[in-house]
């Protein structure tokens, strides 16, 4: 009789261990897949502005070093945009560092920007947090 009970309790012990392993795996997977920075919510990008369909198409296909000119943009009229690098942000969004420039009078003014894809909404841009506001602003 004790052999039967030993087999049952041994099986129960293994089942308990597998359940513990399964719960730990589920907890780790849940933490890894959950965005702690607001996911793809635009609200997580305060001050972000949509770049529009023309610039979105450019950013979808641009590689580092690609340059394009746009008559209208969130940064004003007649700007040139250079893609510096593409990366995944801490929130998991695909982003790109950009150099945006335009002529203001006799001067060519340039500023650094970042643009990120917001799922099902397109590309949004905002100035780099580390950028000092000395450049041009939206007209």
C-alpha cells in the first residue's frame, strides 16, 4: 500500500513542480511582452505631431543617409530631411533620428528630431529631449 501512495505523492510532487515552472514562465513572458512605457499609445509621446503620408512613406523606406525634400512638414515649409539612424526605442517602437533643415533668410537652419511609428497611426515626430530649442519653430 505504501508503494501505491509513494507513486501518487511522487506524481503529485512532479505535477506541482511543473505547475510552478509553468506559472513562472507565464509571469516572465507577460512582463517581457508588456510595454512599460505606454506601448504604441501616442499619449506616451507628449507633443508628438503626425508627419503626414508623404513623409511617412519616406520614413517607411529610408535607410541611414537617405535625404529627401518636402514642401510641407511638421517642421515648416520646404525642409530637407536626412535619416541618421533607425532603432527600436525602449517602448518597442521603430524610431529614426533625423536632421531637419530649411533655409531661413540667408541662413540654413538645422535641428535634430526623432520620429517613431505609432501602430496603426503612422509616424509621429518630436524634438529630441536633449535638443536645446534654438532652431526654427512651426509656422
